[in-house]
C-alpha cells in the first residue's frame, strides 16, 4: 500500500544532521521496535517519523530538493536508524541506495527520476528492488529471471513471482528484475507502482529476525507499467560486472545496519550489568573483572567496525574508493563482529538474555540475519583469497 503524503520541510537544511537529532531519532524508533517485531507489520509509524524529519530524501541530490548527503553522512544516519530499529533501516537503505548511486538512475528518463525524487522529498517514494525468485534464488550468482515482461499496446505487462521482497507492503515503487519476451530477450529493471493491477502480496515472511521488513512474496499477473518504465534493460551479456559504487554502498550499509543492532545490544547490556546486584555479591555485575574483560571485548569489536566503515566511506567521499573486494571484506568482518558482540552479551546474562521480556533476545535474532545478505561469506572470501594470491 502506498504511503500518504506527509508535511515536511520544503527546503532541506545544509550540513550534517545534528547528533542530538539522531539520538532522539534512535530513541523514537526503538520505542516501536518490539511492537513491530511481534506484529511483523510494516513499521509505518517509523517512516512517518522519518518523513516528518525530512530524512526520506537524505540522499536525493539538492538539485531535486533533497539533502544530497555524502556516503559518510548517509551511513551515519542509517546507523542511528538501525540502532533504533534495524528493519526500518533495511527498508530505508534501499531508497537511499537508489538516490546515492547515480550510475543506477543516470539512464532513466529524466521525468521518471524526478517523480521518484519529488516523492521522496514529500516523505514518500520508498522504492525496493525485487530480484530474488523461488526457482532462481538471487541473481547475484547468475541466471535469467523467470519473471517476464511482455510488450503490450500501452507498454509492458509483468508476470512472475518475487520472494524476500523487503518492504513489500509499504513500498511506493517496485523495481522488478525481469526478462522480456522478445526473440532475443533483454533483462533488467521495470518500475511498477505499488497497488497496480495484478499485484498480490503473499504474507510469506515469518522469519527468526528482522521481522518488520515484511519481506513477503510478491506475485505479478499481467501487471501493467508504461513503456518508459523499463528504465534499464539490456542484453544479458551487457550487464557485465556489478557497478562498483553500488557494491560499496551495499557492503557498507549492511555493515552499519547490523553494527547498529550490536550497539543497541551493548547499550542495554551496560545498563543491565550496572543495575544487576546479586545478593551474594553485594555489588553490581559490572564490578567483576571477568565481566569487564568481556565487555571490553565487545567495545573492541565495535571499534573495529566503526574504524573500517568510517575509513572506507571517507575514501569514497574523497574520490578514492576502496576496491569492491575490500568493501565486501569489511561487510564480512563487521557483521561477524556484530554477531560476536551480541553473543558475548548472552554469555554474560544467561537466562535474562534470552527472555522475550528483554530486548537482547530480539537483538540476537536480528543480528543473525546479517548472514543472509549477498554476497555471502563464501563469495567474499574466495574473491579476497583469489585477489591476495594474484589470481
């Protein structure tokens, strides 16, 4: 279902989002996180908050009315959102991604991109890429989609099924990866407005964590879209290697989202360890050297994450981006560190850590989902090893 218009600032402010605003934003989103985890519904209230603060259009160029945020600034905001509610951050990341990677939209008809940008400035315009299919899986590992775009008198008709469609029930636009029915098929992205005829959302997402991403199955049956909404379709061999800017943005965004989960877990754990005073100890758990050592390990893991992401983002902003193999290695290290940081919290808390009365259990379920995002560990490490070996 498309979002409703939200009243937002007509002129975006310049400069970074103030730290106190981001701290408040984290707290506001965190207050809703448990509710949305239990209901597994699209986090509508959170996106209303983001719209009211003018943050949906954070990466929209200033020429189109957005804030034109740098990669470093976009990741900083995304980290604050993720610390409050990572499901909201994962959905938001996709919209940020489209506007922050100009190579993705450079070939689109100007009026179509302007529509998306204008929607984002108005607090709407959420867009997500629908790529994964039941038979194919993710196209990252190759193969043509089964979803077909047929030529019609008025444009295209899309038929097929997409699974793991993050944000499904709350998006305004779908970017559907499909192949044409031409004698020599082309493959690429077709923009479809949410709520178009022939779109059916199957509530299939019932996962361990990241439950409010509503990553349901979306079925298209002769769904119409105008001819110029085939915004980027090419012969399969013309796609070649992934756009390096998109690869960098994806790797660093996934890193900060799950690092944000670990930081939320760390903050709760710190309060718990200081407040918990066992009768046989007559002092808080935070005074125990073993507890201090393990908490120090958490701090070290998160410091590594912060340093890796900040350095890579600064290099991108300076026009000296790290190679894709390095960015994906950051994703591998940062997500592994985030998982380990939350695991240490479980080791220190015992039963309270896995009680649904406490948020640490939710943080652990959410952080484990970092393992599912492409590229997966085997792809990352093979590429890193091959590059280091000179192959």
